[in-house]
C-alpha cells in the first residue's frame, strides 16, 4: 500500500491508545497513565492492520501508555525492538496535568478562559513551554535526518508518541509556523505517514487514519 521513493524516508507516526484519563477528559501530560482495556483493543486493531510489515527502526516515548502501545505493535511487525526515549514524551502541562476542563475552571478560571481562546499558545504555570517542546522536536528531527542516511533499504521508520508532541513534530517537519494556528490533531491509536528527504521534499501521505478502529466493537467484552 505504501512505498518509499529514492532517498526519501517514510515516518509512520502513531499516537498511543486511549487511557482511562482520556476517557475522563483529563489532561495527561507527563502523568504516567497505562492504556485502558479499550486502548489495548484499539492498538491491537492497528497492529493487525500493519502486521508483517517491515520497518528499519522503531522509536517510542518511554511513558507507560506509549510503551504498552509499542509492545503490542512490535509483536505483529518485522522491526528492531523499540527504542524508548524521553525525547518523545508528551508535553508537560504543569499545574493542569491530571485535571478535567471542569476542574481547571474551578481552580483556575482565568487560565481556563485563556485556554479556550488559544489552547496551543496559552501560558500555563509550570508547563514545559513551547521553546522547550520544539527543542525536543528539533533534536529528534536532526537525529532522524542523520539516521536516514544509514537506511540503505529505504524502509519506513515507526514512531509512537503523544498528541501534542506529534502535532509539534508534524508542524516542524512540514514547515508550518508554530506561532499560528495548529491545524493537526491526532486521535488515539491513529496512523499518520510523513514522507521526505529532510531537505526540500516533504509531504503528508496519510493523516490521522483510524479506519482500523471500525471493527473495534467486535473486540468488546
């Protein structure tokens, strides 16, 4: 279905499966929630979709929900064992980590108003901050750029991470201005494919695809 052309690399970006905190509407950030039962079933469906495919490398956030996602996927594909890195962790949301929208409004009503006006650029006390987030993104981007040159077989690279990190990485990869609107949002257990040579040729081949989840009702119980 998908192929790599010439000296270009395909990046298969996967957001972890859903957690109980996701289902409760909580901002997780660096809090280390595991996958929910539903999340494990979602990831199993994604793994089934891409099973037996070959990958050159496998990178994952080292937070539990991403590690569990990677473990399920790794059992179905042909790839080296996942390399777990803190570079791929979720954004640290500071004082609002673990809170729902309602709880933020009760404790920090002014901050909630700012978040509702501009969620991606509101300044949250104790949060990682945009500069620190994009430093991580750029370090990982440079690593992949150097890594691409050693990928003689031109196989895809798989990356399992979190919603806000994947948003930031996609913006940077495609050359969007992060100071403006963030047009990308990643669903749990979704697949996105970026392709390019890390120089001039960059494109998005698939975005936030969750067609594999159409059968998740068959895994209920």
